[in-house]
């Protein structure tokens, strides 16, 4: 079976004046459609840089990234943007909701860039917010919502264009443990029932246990790739 995402000898090098900093070094990785993968590593390990490459938010300095068999390096900026818009949804630790928009408007926003008409945008956004028990919060702005509610809105927004891939960067990092559990159960449901490909970036081993596969990265290199252990109760 062809990989959904494949990295071949990928390196990412940042240049600071005359200094070269290799953040990722010769990464080889395959992610299949419908998988639930956690990328783990300490601060500075390169896991966020890897996430940006997987999400087409950046391109490698060396090596190739293949998406459904197509080499990303051959995509134009417009093609990359269109692929991201159709195929990938993002959820971030800081929520990244627009403060002047309501919950409903935040979820509708990604659909504007796909040319979906207003009635359909509103219908889809309402459906997503209802599915996440946010039907009573649709006209609230982010400052009027709890952290857990904001993250659920961010998840709804990430699903607006029905992407195949969801990428979450420390999605529970700003939440208490009970709220974090709720968020991870949403991702688990999206994987098991909606067959989404889930990629979570975290330093928390308890988050990793929700996934099926754990990739450990250290000093810019993958040091292990293994099946996740059994789930444990949150404390």
C-alpha cells in the first residue's frame, strides 16, 4: 500500500549568518492513511520542525517529501496552499482563534478559501459545533470561552474542509488534565469513527498512549518508532 506521507532522507538546515544549524538530519518516515501517530521528543529535538514539514508549512533543505506519491518539491506555492486547504487540518496549543470572530465565524473561515457559499459554510460549521457540544457557544467570542471550549472550536475549524489529515501540536498543553482527556478522546473518535489520519506532536507520554504508533525524535533524528503501549488513566 502506498504511503500517504513519505519522507526520504529529509534534512532541515537553518542558516544563522555563517552558522548552519541542522535541526533535522536524514529523516526517513512513512505515514499510512488512517493511522494515528504521535511524534514525541524533548524541547529542541526537532519535532515541531518535523510537524511543519509534514503539514506542508515548510520544505526540506535536503531529501524528498512525497504526498500520495507526488514530490512536494515540484509543487508551486499555490499548489501547496490548495493541498493544505483540502487535505490537512491543524490544531495548535495556543488555539489560534481570531479574537474578533464568533465561534461560528471562526469555523466558517477555512471554507471561504475553498470557495464554498455562505449557506453551506454556515450549515457545515453549525453541524461541527453541534457534534462537539458547542451549540450554545456559537455566538461567543474566544475571550468568552474556556480553554477547553476554545480548543474544541479549533478542532471544529480544522475539520471544516473535511481534511484527510489532522495535525495537532501539543493540543492539551494549555489545558488541565480532565479537559485534556476530553480533547484526546475527540481525536480518538475522529480516528476510529471518521477514519482520519491523526498526527500529534507532544512531549507528554500520556498523550502518546492514545495513538497507535509512537515516533521518538532526539537531536533531529528518529531514535525509535514503535507501537504505543496500553492506555493509562489520566491523573
